[in-house]
C-alpha cells in the first residue's frame, strides 16, 4: 500500500477524531460537575476552536496509529470483518479509559456509558472510512 493512499485515509480520520474530541470536551465543560452539561451555575461549554486546539495533537496521533493498523489489515490480512476488528479495538481503548476514570472519579455509570458509546462510534466510523478509502 502506497504512502499516498495511507495519507489519503489518514486525513479524514484525523479530522473525525479531532471533531469527536472537541464534541466530547464540550460535553464536560470546564468547571462543571461530572454529568452536568453546563447548567445550574456551570461554566458552560467552551468554544469549538478552543476545544479543537486542545485535542488536535492526541487525536492526530491516535488517528495515525489507527490508520496504520487499518492499512495493515486491508493491505495484507483481509477485507472482511473490518467492523469487528474496529469494534474490538474501540472497546479496548474506550472501555479501559472509561472504567478507569469511573473508578477514580466516582462518575455515575450512565455518564460513563455515554462516553464509552462515543468511543465505539468513533472507531466504527474510522473503520468505515478506512474500509472505503483503503480497500
């Protein structure tokens, strides 16, 4: 698989991860309690630009690693079952992060379930993009 094809797949995934990171950051605004969406004296959501600048570097690195994994999968290992591969990788990443956070902060389970679902959606959407662009 050529570097140009991998770069073509990497850019939309980096944009997707940056957008989803900014969206997730707006869900928990600065100064608000866990689970509070900025109401009742919370600081309110931060601007989109500030959130995107805050998450772009880790989101871009994560997108690069996932794109390289996808290029390995679609370039040599197979084409079928991509959704299961990305679902399992997403469950590993989102699940470990969410359950550790819940244990450390005492966040309500429903709140963390929403974050876990967002993480799974991110990886499935990235897998669909890779399937379309790398196959």
